[in-house]
């Protein structure tokens, strides 16, 4: 079936809202935990609820982009690879330089960081940390355990979808596909797999669910369009929209209250992940076919905050960690607010030169390497 689905403006804004809330919640929860305001982060604490959301959104965004560009004859894996590198690496590299500096001052204060090592730093740049290779994260950046999961999943899905158009060299295609599949398994079966009974495998499950959501949305859109062609006065969509809205709200209540508090599930348990997928799926269908009139100012704010979420995810943890040297001299609550707002401010500065300019960086690289 041809993929001709496009997110409506309402659905697009709602996805950005979810992304902003998820990343800000991670920064908020990590900061509260590091400053000792809440217990250390463990599965079940409110900050960890955001991680499945981030993986689900990643699956949706990645597959949506690939399915649109897949049918373009001149768009292959090479262009996709440069697109991903442009989106991720400049911000990642500049943020890592910041982590080197902030951790250096942390060590100067008399603290120790066993993984502040040039060799570990280089391996982290290749997204090999927190995998079965037993390579730790660099310095204090414990939150970087998710980046290899995303990176190798991006490459695997991109190669799988884009290079199948050119199977002249099957050995090359399946050889590289097998290598990328091995890397995906290696990072998803990393250290976190040993912590709880689901671990990263649950996050891979919800990432794949994001792909299926995109495919099902396209199928559903075809059904709706056929209905409208057969009956131009068909008004069933409005009733269906209300049903999907109610379903999403009910599922959200069950997921956030019932499963996490009454059923004692964690955000990494399959039961909870299925509920989360249902909530996002029904909310997206409602958003896609319902026009919600957000104010232009609100939309600009949300899009701006969404434009530096990746950078914020990288830098916030080490910045909060550095501020712990002032505990005892400055109130913990005040330190938290300093860290939280400083993380956002620094992320905006870094993202302005990287994440927000990813398309320009991509175009430059394509011209530089003469890729048409």
C-alpha cells in the first residue's frame, strides 16, 4: 500500500508537546534526584516514565520520515546516513566537549570519576557504550545509555528499508544488515538488561510499536478517505474522533494510575508499554482528524522547545552532577532550579549552532562529499 499519510498540523504540534514534556520531565526528575530532593531514579519513579515515550516517538518519527522518502529514486542509505549524522552528531559532539569541561572542573573540586578517560570518550563517540561490550559511559554522563540504542536502530531500519531497492549485490546487503542487527542486539542487551526483567528489550519493543503506529495510521487514513469518496456527506468521523479521545483519556488514567500504583508495574514492563502505545495511538488519531486551534505564540514556543530537546537530554545530567559540589553551601532546592534553568539555557546555546541548523549542516555535507 502506498504511503501517502501526512501528519496534520494539530497532530504534529501534539507530538512536539509530548516530546517536550518527556525530555523536560527527564531533566526535572534527574535534577530532583541528584540534588537529593527525591529518592535516586529507579524504574517506577516519575522521571523514568518518559523514557518509553521517547522511544515510542523515535519509532514514529524515524519510520514516518523513511516511509515518505523511501519512494524517492535518488534517496538511498547514503543520504539517510548523512541526514542522521547531521541531526545527531554536531549537537552530540559539542555537548560531549561541554561534558569534558564540566567534569574536569568537577574533578578539580576533589571528586573522582573513574570513567573520565580518553579511550572511553572515543568509544562513546562511536556509540559503543552501555552495550554487551561492557564499555561504560564517559564521565558523569550516565544518561547517555540510550544513545547507542537510537543510533544503531536508526542505521538498521534505514538500511533495511532503503537498500532493498538495490539488491544487485545481495551478499553486501544481507551482510551489512546482519552486522547492524548484531549491533542493535548488542546495545539493547546491555547492562540495563540485567537490572530488571524487561530492561532495554521493553524499550526496543515500544520503538518497534512506533513503526507500526505509523503504518496503521496510513492504513486508517486510506479507509477514511475511501469512506469520504463513497459518501461526501459522511459525518461518522466526528463521532469516531470523540470515541478515540475518550479511549486515549481512559487508557492514560489506567496506565498512569492503575498500572503504576495499583498493579505495581514499572514503565519498562510490557503491560504498561502496551497501555502507553494505546494512549498515544488513539490520541494521534483524534489529533489527526480534529482541528485544535492553538495560538500561534503557543505553537512557536512548543516548536522552539522541541528544537533543542536532544541537546538538553545530553547536557543536563553532568551539569546537575557538577552542582552537587555546592550542596551544603547552597540550598538544595535553589541548586535544583539553577541547574534546571542553566541546562535549558546552555542547551539552547549549543543547539542554536547544531541541532537547530541540522538541515543546513546536512546540505553542506552533501555538497562537500558530492552526493546528489
